[in-house]
């Protein structure tokens, strides 16, 4: 069903039709490892996910390491209190005593209560529905201005010219980072998150460590200024984190700095990929792009479907704190679980015609934002950014098309593009 609709003469490439794809063999599935992914996996992991769901849904990656590919199993691992997000055991041998270790074991996403509870409550308080509603008009203006610029360019990259610029502005505004100081933020974010790949190479670790050092040095200056001149804690997340909860425990300086980094990284990476992946999917499925242009009220459900169809975060992780049963396998305590979010979101037992893009899909209980106590704290901000971006592009440029072959980011944990060259017809 993943065929290219339309008669545009400058189409560059067609997405693979599952009917024509060669399924991985049973022997190849048995050998599947994330530390050495099979050829073509970065470009199209979905045939592998499908075979894993059928043949090895609780797949052993190592002695105490398992990959989950079924929706029900991933959902259970997210919700089960016997799974932990604490990453000290996993990251200490990976990063050693380093700035990356300090950052990734201090940020909200890789912690359990009580730190997780305190930080999440502070952040969620600043990202309430009233605050998000206040962002909407500014986002509409930003996106229209970016599209105005694109309309006048002969060469357009929808990642650097559009998708990546939106979350940088949003998170920059939330932390009240001066506009003329935002230039390094994206490179810092990419460097730090690239170290989360299953086997990061030494240059990646070196660049990531340097990014943590430079980012924390910058934040120390920003925090010092905010302590001297606080902002409005109702809309300024940094001020809210500095002041802490009323009559509650404040964050330490290290916790404060690293969770500011987390806010930028999480908001930037996933939203850039949401918008980039989503635009590519709409261009590749011309009927759905034309449908959105004709029915702008579908923008909300389009965001959910694009999150499901090409999940920005493909892999997540948990550590079992007690023995538990997943599927038909008993998982021991202290085992690493890799949650195949991208695989779960294409599970035909959960989603009718799971390989088909349907921007009007309902219900759509995808797992792109996680579940349980670690569900993404910024999910409603990302939804707002995606809704406005997709609706605006479909309205203004319904004939947008690829002008050259897109360049996909080679990482497997995060799915996105480095470059998405287009022509505005």
C-alpha cells in the first residue's frame, strides 16, 4: 500500500512497497543485533521489525539483553513498575567517568523517582495547557515567516531551513535564551544525543563530552543572570526550575543545568524529526498531502499518524528490577530491555493496515511519546508545533516535492533526516 500517488514529473524516489520487499530470513533474524545492524536497516528497518514480531518478538540481543517488537509487550514494559529508567548500570561502562555520564544520569528522562518526580512536576507546571495556548500565535507567526523565506529561495532544505529551526525557537523561548545566543544549541544537542547510539565511536564520545562542557558553561552564565533577574515562572521554565516548588525541594546546581540541557535536547531532536519525517511521508504519499490540504481540520490526527508511521524515537530502554514475564519468556532481574517503539507502532495486531499512512486514523494509540510515568512531558508542545507546521505547508505548498535524494541520519535510536531537499512548485 505504500505507493507513490500523483503524476509529478520530478519525483526523486519511491518508498518501498512492502509487497515487493524481500523479508529477512529466519537465520538473519536470529542473528539480528543492534550493535551491528543489518545492511539497509537505517533506511528501512520495518521489514526487520515485522519479522522480529512474527519470529522472535522477545528477541535476545545478549546474555541479559532483549529487544521487544510487539505493541503489547512494549506497552507493558513502559507501564510495569518493575522496569527502571535509571541508566547508571548501562551508561557507566559506556561513557566512563565523563561529562556525558554526568549528564545522561542526571536528566529527567534517565531517572526514577524521587528526582524524576520533582523535575517532571516543575516542568509540567510550566507546560500546562494555558502556557501552551499562549505559544500558538507566536508559533503560527514563526512558521509563516520561515515559509515566506523558503518561498523566495531557489534551493530549500526542509531540515535546516524549516524543521530544525522551529523547536530551537520554542525551547529557546521557554528558557528565555537570548536570540543572538541560540546558534550553538542545535550542534550541542546533536552531539550529546549521538552518544546514545548502541555503540558510539570514540570521536562521537569526544564531541559529545565537549558539547556537555560547553553547554553547561553557557548555562551557568544564563542561570546566574536569571537568579539576579528572575522571569515569570508561569512561562519561564528556567526561572521555575531555579525557584523550585513552593515549600518544596529545589534542584541542585548540577540537576538544574543538566535538566535544562535535557529540555533542549528532547524538544529539539524529536520535533525536528517529527516535522522532517512527516513532511517526507506526506510528499511520498501524495494522496495524504492533498487530503490534508483539502481538509485542514485533519491536522491534529495527521500529527498522531505521522508520529506513529515514522516514530522520531525508534528505540527506548528499560532495566528490569525484578524477574518478570514478557510474552512467553521469563526476563531476569537486571536485564536490559530495548523497547522497539518503531516496531510497536507498526504492529498489525494493534493498527489496522499498519503499513498504510492514513492521516485520519482513529483510534490511534501510538507509543511515540511513551507511556506511564515517563510519558513525554513536552508531548503537547510537539503536537502543537507539528499541527501548525504540517497544516501551513499543505496549505501554502500543496505541490511541494523532492528536488534531490534525501540524506537520512545514520543513527538508529533517532529516526530522521540530515537533509530533505525540496522544490516549491
